[in-house]
């Protein structure tokens, strides 16, 4: 497989994105794929209040994940780390990161607004009055990594939710022959060829049909936010 070089870092403007909603049901990735894609929900695993133990995504997203998994070389697998996320969990993650930034000595004297903007680079603020709120509310966003055939995590250069410059998807492109750089390129290749876009600040984050996808592709968003599991329809 010819691996795609990861393009230089850039963030797409989300201003002006419109919603052309499709009422597409959600599916459980593990059940829908027959276990072909591993699921290891990190927030549930580490006891974050309100986190769920299932990877829920829109049906088209699950189909594209299957396509990406099938495109991997034989000894590799996809593993989902997070997918649809309740609003209470998003608030908890945002508040935790915001207060960590506020308590950091290097940020002393920064205004609440500046700290809020810094936090939003890695954790979207949950606006429950918005039809297009944080992307993990849409069923279109997934956090994932690569494993070997036995399910052991592969070196990606830094861990999931490592909010540092090294987390940028292109951060290892200066040394493309290292195992971690090759793994990032492999994940990027199969995911983008399956139709996903990547959030450039996070090597693990991919989107289809949501706000980030719409901004990156200059198209309309397909999936509105769902803040509570009781609002969902399932296949």
C-alpha cells in the first residue's frame, strides 16, 4: 500500500457551515461490524462520569469504518477509543482541561476568554442550543488508533488525548521513516480514502458528515447534534 503523506497543518474555518440534516440512525460499531473493529472506550474505561461503554456512530460512518478496516494490511486492526459522547461527558472534559490551563503557571494573568479559546483548540465547548454543537455529539466523529493483529496498541508518537504539539497529525512528518510516523500515515491513508477528514490537531480524530467534515470539505453538514441517548434512533 502506498501511504499518503500527511499534509501540513491547517485548520478550516467553521463559519458559515449550514446543516442539511439527514435522519440517519445510529449503530453500535462492535455489533454492526461483527467485532471486526475493536472497541475500547477510554472515558468509560477510566471511570469518567456519564461515559458509555459502546461506540455509537451513524450507519454511514460505520460503513466507512469497515471500508477503512478492510483496506489495512493483514496484520493491522482499527480500534475505536471514543465515538458519540453525551453532553455531560463533554462538559466534564472541557471543564477539566480549562481548569488545568488556568492553573498552569505559564498562563497566569490570561483572561477567562483567552483560556476558553485555548481550551477549545482541543476540546469543543458544548453549546446545547446549537444544532451543530461539539462534533462528538453528532455520531460523525470517531477517535481511533491502530493495533497489531492481537489487539496490541501500536506506537503513534504520543497517546490519545495528549493535548500537546506532538499530537498534531503532521507532527512526525520530519522523520517519516520512524514506526510512529508510518503508523500515522497508514491510519491517515485508510481513513481519508474511506471518506473521512482528519482534525489536524489530533492524529486520532476523524470525521464524516459533521461540523468539522463540512468545514474541511466546504460542504453542508449531514448530522445534527444528539445530546442524550434517548433522542436516538437505532438500526
